[in-house]
C-alpha cells in the first residue's frame, strides 16, 4: 500500500522487501548467473574462446570451464554448444499433437518416446494432451514416422509443421 | 549475372553447402562443445583436420543459419520459470505474418510460429511460447498479447506443460 509517507514497508515489522520476485530455485552465485546470462547470447569461434569469455566475466578460463561442467551436471544448463537448425541440415522437423485418454497415457507415451525421431515430448493440459517434436534425417521421413506412431498407438497424430518462424529474442535472465 | 537476394541464396543452397567435413563437425559437436582450453582444436584433432578449417566452417554455418548460435541452453524449469504456457491464437491468415512479427518481438515470447489449423478440433494458426515464474505471470503476458492483437484475436487458449515426457534434443546420425 502506498501512502503519503511512502511504501508501507517503512512502517511495521516488515522492514525488508526483496527487489525482485523470489525465484523458486536460486541459481548459484553471481558468477554462475553471469555465465548463464552471458552464454545464452553466444560463444566465440576463436583459438581460446573460454579465455576470451572469462576475461569479460572477470574470471579465468579454468574456472569458467569448471562452472560450466557443474551447471551442466546439475541440469541448470541443458546444453552447451552449437545449436543446429534442423531444416537447414536437410532434415525434417515438425510439431505433432495427440489426444490420449488419461488411462492409456503412459502406454502411449512409452511407445512415442521409443521413436528416436521424437526429440521432445510434453504432456499438456488440453484435449490434445501429448505434444512432441519430430526431427528426422529427411523431410520425407516425417510422414513415415507419423504413420508408424498412429499404427503402433492406435491414435491419430495431428501434424503441425511450422509454416513460418518469427524472430524472437528471449533470454532467461537469472 | 544478376545477384540474387541473400534470402533466396540461403533458402536453396545451405544444404548443398554442407559436405562430409561439415557433417562430421556437426556430429562431433551436437552433444556439446568440449570444456578444454582450445575446444575447436580438440574437435579438429578428433576429425583429423586443421583447427582453422573447423573454425572457418563453423563461422560459415553460423552465417548461413545452419547453426543458429553457439551458446548455453538453460533449463528454464531449474531457473524458476516453472510455468510454461503454449499460447495459441486464431488470427486471420492474411495477417498472420504481420501479427507474428509483432508477437515474436515481445520480451516474454521465446518461440513464435505460424502453423496449420486442424479444423474443427484445432482452429489456432499462431503459436507463441510464453514463460513465467507462475501461471499468473504467464496469464498477464498472454493478456498483453491479446491487447496487441485486438480484434484479430478471434479466439485463443493457453496449454500448460504438466510434465516433460522426453527431452533429448536433435540428433544427426554419424
């Protein structure tokens, strides 16, 4: 509550209000956070790239590599390296959705996940409750994999390939 | 010879430009970049080519968009972004590009795609992935998108992920 005297935090027992909303899982120290924020933006291609980044972050290449190992091991980072653009590699990529009855969901998830072409699979709250990304060596293979999933599970697959991608710039600041 | 627009060159030649060595570099780095002082030299040694050659090819793949970027991918769940809403929108087809570019430019949107409808079950043709620390934050961001779309928003919903069933990323066979 705002008053003429300023925010209510000046009065009463609550003497401290955090500047930012609390993060559910706090991430490491200032250096870990700087590494996560900085390395989402790119990594140089040069002889000693870790040293180049370490200098910017005020640390050493050895410390940066050690921190990256730890962030990957803890799952804070899911990947570190080049991100390839599947279609430009000549492969196929699509998003697909299925409507699975709840009591058959685990069986179908196991069948779908067993396909090596399924890169990600998410359960979502909707009548269409299973959403997965298919990545294949060739564009033609997408249709074959979808047909195989329909055959093996007994459920219809809705294929939703992207028609256009719009530029995005989001980074997760920590 | 009349120069073609860069976009046309990119669209038709990126795949053709990838040769065996490019593919070997992709296979060697798709699980990640080694944490050693000279990572590109390490890849070069593994493949039996010069380090300069590896770096030259990586730079070219960055330029042509075969590599989106080199960097870190945070696990947004671990970072406290627990609520991940796939917002989906039914907008007029003739305006999807104009509107997609506007929505993609928002800070809160990590992916924005035009995808096909599957009538009658699925009337939505524009997908925007919205991340927040909780559902209230996601809902607030979705309202911002709805305001931006105005009357072009003929219907929308948000699908929340409840579980990651599989997440392996893209894999190219060696």
